[in-house]
């Protein structure tokens, strides 16, 4: 890849060339709860004054026993002790900050296992199309941005969803055309990314700059939506066809990237997210490192790189074959895309879509191509994560992991499938058998349930759509995230979705939840966002539970996520977010 050299320089700074940092893969072993002093779920092995104590509340440790305590103490950026109020108060000294929880719930900091943090930060600075239910509304938002832009300046936005628009406003294939965008910004190129990030909507100016005409062929793995009679491009570009236009968009400046990352960090702190697992670019890594060195980084980063042959070979040659970095900034995954999305009908399905029998989606690899890449990355000791939405894509991904395990010597593996949205029933036990982690996003289910059964059919939905309960019961490891900015970052929306399978816009709908057999308990949902997500990045010995020696990342909530009425989960907000023992957000 063309950007491998600057990225490797950043990786060098993360690893051997960096200033000393704590061990990155296996920190001090977290104590076994059964071995702890019986007085407390987490009593320190050493004495000393705490930097901060939080007393008078309910502390959810997030271990498999669902241990609860009254109070927690932090020192030197880690958890010193968890126990009763009296036990924790005894650890206070004259310089200790005491937080009276007043009965509030404390959880570990949330670890979002799948975000696009840098891009999400940029999206916070661009035109938001979330919730738009008409072309007129989209046109108004774009026109408002055009009024502030210089002629010729690119106008970018994200969040539109054609399934929320009236059918009468849609053009060929059930997609909008660029007519509204042409009216809204006649002097500017406009590119709007669909909510799922797999389809772009461009105006005529952007198409002209990019040279996309009726004669431009569809690229491999992509589609240019065209008018059925004129063959003119309508402005809708699916999957790899997006790059026909997006490659002409100027890269954000360093100042713009910094603004976006700060916006994303602020949002994370305000919503209780203390760690994210995200794609990274060279400039992102450099900014994260600079923020870390200035003690200004307020969220922990675990990054992934593209699953490409040159990247694998270069990483292996540099002996970067395991998570590299420190407790704040690490890189250790390589990611490939096996298909698209259900919303765009580009997810790779075993059978045609129920609402369009002419398509089965857009696979991004042949079996041989995927097997070769995954086997090479596995041989290099890298953690491979594969985007897979459709049942055929998930089957292909599982096969690739199985073939890699057969081809290479045994070694510790934590490969993952990202999304795992529609599964063939026969593939569900293979997650446990192969040790493949299902990295899922519960809000995808409640966003998609309005149309999912229409798209894939009732039988396929019941068999294995957004089937986190079925996967857990089959012994698979499931971890939770949001796919921000595809879905909102606040983890409470994911907890609500996992627990209720009901609409976030209309709580209680549908009654009992969509496919309610897949519902989780609240404790399970929180664990999948904390301790399980830490396992998904090889960090279960460093974070994800509130036990002595673990990183001091925690959230104090304004209401009890474990006991409030289900609909009230959506209203929960942090009153205090702590990362590494440092307060990064406090509600006033």
C-alpha cells in the first residue's frame, strides 16, 4: 500500500523506538476473585494511600460472577481495592479525593470494540444527515453547509438512509438521485456517505470532477447505480465504486484531524467510553502519540491496519507481529472486508435477497484470495479481523480462519469476525470450535429491524440474524461495540438494544422485542462492552474489570443501569468518567 512507510514510522514510535511504557500484552495478572481476601471482592495486596476513593454506591466489578461492592479505591492510575465503604475509607489519606456516590452505580469504563474514531471525529464536524426523513430535509442541510463554503470547496456529510425516505422520492433501484444535491450546492462538489459507510451519494459536480460518466465501468466489488434508459450515473456509488469519487476529496489537514479527534474524545468521555478499537492512519497514530505524551489523551486506542499483502510482509519483516505499543496507544490487528451491508444490498448472501431476487450482494474476495491473505497474516502472528455481514460472507470468513489454522503451526489466536449479522445456523458452533470472536454491535439490530425481515426473509432472520444470545449459548466469545459513526457512540443505546431488542426512537416497540429469544440480561450486556471487549484486544489482564491491579478506568452513572426501567436505560448519563485514575469528564 502506498501509505505503509509513514505508518511504519508511527509503529516504530509505538514499539522499540518509543520511550519506555508498561508491558502491552500481558500486564500484571488480575487477581482471581476466589483467591481474594474473603472480607472483600478485591482487597489490595499492598498498603498505601489512595489517590481517589469512591464510596457509598454500587460497584459492578464486571466479572463472570457479577460481583457487586460498595466502594472502590484508585492509586497511580490503577485500581487499588474494591470493597465495603469502611474498607475503602481506611485507604484514604490527607490528599485523597473522596467521591460520595450517593447510591450511584459504578462500572468499568466501556471499551467499544469497533469504531472508526478518526473518521467519526471528522463526521462530527461535517453535515449530519442522521434522522433525515425526506429529500427536502437533506437538501436543506446541504444547502446550509453550501452557504458557508467557498465555491469549489468539497461538502461532505454522513448519515443518510434511503429506507427512511418516502418511496416516492427514490429513483432507480430504490435509491435517491443527485438532483436534490445539485440544487442544494450547484457550485460545490458534494459527497454524502450512507449511514453504514458502504455507499456514497455524489452530486453532478463531484461526478464531473471525478470523470464518472455513462461509459465508466463498474469496478470489481462495486457498482455505479445508473438510470435504466440513459445509463447516466445517478450519483449512488456502492462499495469499491465509492473510491471513483472519494479519491479526489482532499485529505483533511493536520489541524482538521486534531479537531476531529478532540471532538471524538470529548464525546467518548461524556458517554463513558474509555477505550476504543479502531482503524488508524499514520496521522492518527502520530496525533494519539502526541496527545499521550502531553498527558492529553483521554481514551485508550487499539488500532487495526488494512489486510493487504504488502502490509503483512512489511510488518513481518519489521517483526511487528503482535500488539505493539503501550496501555494508551496500541496497534495489532489487520482488517479485511468480505462483503458490504444489508442496507445497501451488498452483503454477501447464500441465497438472493428476499426483496430483490436478482442480487446476492458483492463479495470482496474469492475464496482463494481470502484464504491466502488470512493464512499469511496468521503465520505472521497478527490478529485478523474480517468484516462479514451476510451468511455467505460469514461462512467464507470462518473457512478462511479454519484453513489458516490447518496450514500454520498452533499458536495463540484471537481472530474476529466484525458484525456477524446474518449467520447460517450450521456456522454458529464454528465460532467456538475455531476460537473466533464475534464482534457485534447491538444497535445495528434495532436500527435494521424496521426492514431486515423484508430484506432477508423471516426464516433467515429467525435462524441467525443478530444472534448474540444463540452465539453465547453455543459457547462463542461475543464482544460489543457501536461501529461509530455508523451508530451513535453512547454505550447505553447498545445496552438498551441488547436487553430489549426494541426501537430506540419508540421505546417498547415492538412489544417484547424483535426476535426476543436473542435478548441479553443487563449484566451480560455490560460485560460484553467491558471485560469481554478487553479479551477481544488481548487486554483482559489489564482492563475491563474493577479488580486490584487493573487500569483505573471507570464510569459513575446518574442512574442504575442494572435496575432502572428498561426505557430509562436510554436516559442514563455519566456523572464522572475516569481514565487511568484521572477524571476526564465530570458533569456539573
